[in-house]
C-alpha cells in the first residue's frame, strides 16, 4: 500500500526553453515591477548588460559583485543600490552565487526575484540560503528566499565550459539522489528525482562532446531543474551535510566537493536504501548505479579525490568530529569510524 505523505508544492513559476530570456519584460510586468536591479558576478557583467537591454526602461540598475558563499558585506553593498535606486525587484542572471545574492536581498527586503540560471546548481528552485560572515557559513530556509519566477533559457547555458558543466551536473544529481531517501520524500519527488537523473546521465556525455548542442543542453537543464525541485522540497542527508562541513572547514570549491563525495556517500548508505538504488538503477540503466556514476565521473575527466581540490589529510579527523557534533537524519546511522573510512577513501580517490 502507498504510504501517506506530505508534498509541499514550490510556489515558483517556471518558463523553460530556448531564447526564453525575451520573456523577461513580460514576466516583470506580470509581477508589476518597473525598477529592477540586475545582479551578476564580475565575469558575467556583459551578460547582465544584455539582460538590462532586454528590460529596457524597467532596468533601474546593475550590481556585478556577486561572489561565492554569499558574503554578508557584498549583500550590504547591493542593498545600498537597492535603496538609492528605489528598486522594486531583482533579476539574478548566473549560477548559484548570483542567485544567492538575490535571495539574500529578498530575505531582507521581501522584494520579488526573477532568476535566469546559467549553471545546473539548482539554487533557484529552493527556499534555502547559505551566507557567510566572519568566515562562518550559516544556512536558513524561509518562504521569502524562494524566487518567484525562474526563466530557464537554454541559450544562457551554452557558454558554461564542459568541465564546469560536468561538475555542476553532478551537483544536481546529488540533490536527486538524496531526495530518493529523504525522510520527507514522497512519490512525486521520487518521480522528479528519477527523471532528473535519467535526463542528466543521458545528456551529459553529449554536452561534453558538443558543448554548443542546444538539444543536449536543453535535456541537461531540464534534468537539473527537476533535481533542483527535489532539493527545494526535501531534507538532505549525509552527502549534503558532509559537503557543507568540508566546504566550510577547508574552503573547498562547491561543485567539485559534491562530485567527489557523492559516490562515497551513496555507497555508505547503499544497503539501507534499496528503493532508491532501484530507481537509480532504472535512471542510469546500470545494474550497479554507484559504480556507473563513478565511471561517468572518470569519463568526464573531473577531479576524483578530495586531496586534489585542496583538502589536507589531517583535516579528516576534524571533519569527522564536526560532522558527528551536528547529528542529522540519514538512512544509515552516521558513525565516526565508518565516516572516517569514507573520508579516507574520498580523500585519496580510492574508489567505492
Ligand atoms: P557559481 O555561481 O559560483 O559560478 C561559478 C563561475 O562560473 C562564476 O564565475 C560564474 O560567473 C561562472 N558562470 C556561471 N554560469 C556560466 C556560464 N553559463 N558561462 C560561463 N561562465 C559561467 O557556481 P554554482 O556552482 O552555480 O553555484 C555555487 C554556489 O551556489 C555555492 O555558493 C553554493 O553554496 C550555492 N548553492 C546554493 C543552493 C541553495 O539551494 N541555496 C543550491 C546549490 C548551490
């Protein structure tokens, strides 16, 4: 019999396709916005300029200072522009870092957000914000953080370099994989997770071969969107918590950490999650889905060991200590010695 469940729908409106950026003025009008601030990283300032042009008179300013880990001092500088220009909404064009800045502004002002994602990280579909202040990262959830409109324009992802595309795609797969065994999972989320992984695994090799192929990019973005929905509506387990701990302790790069840790975290839980493994088997069309995931990572040529992205070996004990200090739900109980073994293997890239 089907277990009882709760499914909380995300309130976001999604516009998906090629060239959908052109829908931006109409979406702004739907929300009744006429003084928008366009946000980006310094690297994507020219894309932000293009977005300002699309908005025409509705663009009241731009802020190109978005950066990793959403530092509070950057948010405060952006808020000065919000006040000076009497901004009534934000448009974030970029990856998770830029989306994070838009969310941080919305948390403090309740301004509506329109997001145009250019990576597969998935922050745009979640009410979650991680911010840093004085070297500490804190994460919170709030309905104010959830963006109102997400415009997925496949064309904006064509420029994401192949290696970054692969890393970002594994970040997305991690959201779906953990949603499959989340304590608040449900049949709808499981459908999205399975389909999201299927679409990504099918499209990623095509994207790596031909990064400008819009068909492959569309499938990858569609899969990433579904995975992002999973992240937004369920509670993550060992994998996400471990990546968060490692990122905070050793300032490791976000997507790389996710890609490296995922096969090890799944292997840790495998015996306790038969239904999730069955779904991953179907999605990946592989009898041994965790081994297949690791092989796909090898084929992508991305870093496969935590030591290769800057984690010190002596950091393993500290990471175990910190992970054990904040107990959290996980299908297999988190034990210090087993966690230490997991990290030893992930640090050396020893395989599962
Ligand atoms: P990012 O936003 O930091 O982008 C990395 C770099 O790639 C930046 O310089 C950016 O300008 C550039 N870039 C982005 N898209 C590009 C494109 N299409 N072409 C060329 N260059 C491009 O990376 P990310 O992995 O998307 O985001 C990571 C951040 O997002 C982390 O801080 C992470 O914590 C956060 N995140 C938050 C959530 C959430 O739900 N709150 C979910 C996922 C990630």
